[in-house]
């Protein structure tokens, strides 16, 4: 099991996250309670953008490594992502029982309380974290998010500004501030803050995703291409951004570029179903209906428990006024 773990770590260091997951699973097959392998597998899934599997593995790791603070925090953060706020709260409270000055645990507890709609308690918890460590920009960003949830826009903006005063290079604080501005329809301010973030790190994925969404939402699709390409090129194993870029090219009538990306993604095991479904939709809408039906049937044969190809086939049939066939069982 140790050899498999080490092979996985080598692949991980080489950014070969798919291969790393295989090795970590082999280690776990040798010992289901091998916490380090569960944790590393969670990190690999995280790099692949697979939050569901990352959550499962971080939870498994936390169960068998109760004294690893980093593992507990990671599990708690993923419970937040999954809206499992009670579990996140319990982890935070256990960590604070061992170390009342654990700022990360205090912020985890604050976010869990916010998720449970106890916003006053959440704000008090973050304020305590700020008092204990006033130089931590993450505390101000968390306070801003909670004040925003409470409807205190001016306090939220002040908290983000304080975070940037303490940490002028903080991209997370800038993204939070940009989202605040965007929610207040202060689009030029939101764009300015996001562009500032890209001057700090031009390849920061969340900044690029947010800026692309801003451009699309404000009817500036041509400007969305550059940030979409940054995200799509970041990791070839992460298919969602590449699909988004393909959708963008098809929407912009840059058909050859969009189809080229979809064909490449369809050749990947984890991208075959969503890419082929998009290709099938394109074929159906461009008078290649036999090809579209054949493609969907191929997806069904390869992925029979996935409802999406059945829904797409039903949509094809309905558009041809064949409702009786659309209702037939698979």
C-alpha cells in the first residue's frame, strides 16, 4: 500500500491526476482505513474538479485521522460546499475544543453557522477571529460574506477593503469584492477588480471564470473568449471548462473550433457522454438526424444508467411529433 501511495504521489507531483487516482485506489484496496491514501485521493479528485468524489474521500480520511488538523479542516470545508452544515459545525467545534485559537476552525464554524442561518452567531464568531488575529485577511473576507448575507452591503464592502489593505495581493478578497459589486449592478467596479486580480495572477482559474461570466452576462461575448481559454487550457483532464469553451464557439458560430474541441473531449473516457450528447444535438439541428440518433444510441450503449441520452432522444422524437415513441421504456 505504501508503494502505491508513493507512485500516486509521484503522478500527483507531475500533475497526472488521473493516474494518481488509480494508484491511490490501489493503496486503499490494500487497506480501507489507509487515511493518507483517502486524503491524497481527495486532493487528486479536487484537482480534477470532481467535488463529489473529493468530498467522499476527505470524509473517509477525516473519519480515520481524527488528529490530523489539515484533514479535518479539508473535510469541514467540503461539507460546507455540500451544504452539510451540521457536519462542518461539528468538525469545527472539535478542533476548537483542542485549540481555541485555531483561526481556520473559527472561520469554518462561522461559515457553518451562516449556512444554518444563524447569521448573528456567525458574525460574532468571525469578529472573534478578527480580534485574535487582526492581520489575517481571510477573516475579513469571511466577515464580508456574512455581512453580505445579513444585507449589510456597506459593512461587507468595508470588510473586503480591510482584507485588501492587509493583503494587497489577495485574489480571493478581490473576487469577493467583485461579486459584491456585480450583485449591486456596479459592473465597471466589478470588472476593474477582476482585471486587477489577473494582473496579480493571469492564470487564476476562478478569476478567469468569473470574468468570463461577467462578460457574457453583460453582452460582451467577444471579450469572454480569452478567460474561457485560460480555464479550458489549465488542465486537459478537467472537461467542464473545455465543454464550456466549445459551447461558446458554437454559440458564436465558430463551428469548426467548437466541434474540434467536442471531438477531442469525446475521445476521453470521462468526457465521452457529455461531448457526444452535444455533438448529437448539433447534428440533429443541422439536418443530420440519422447521425444524431446513431450517436445517442451509442452513448446509451456505453452509459446505460445515465438519464441524459434518453432525455435527448426523447427530445428528438418530440420535435418530430413522435410523442408515442418518446414515452416508450428504454
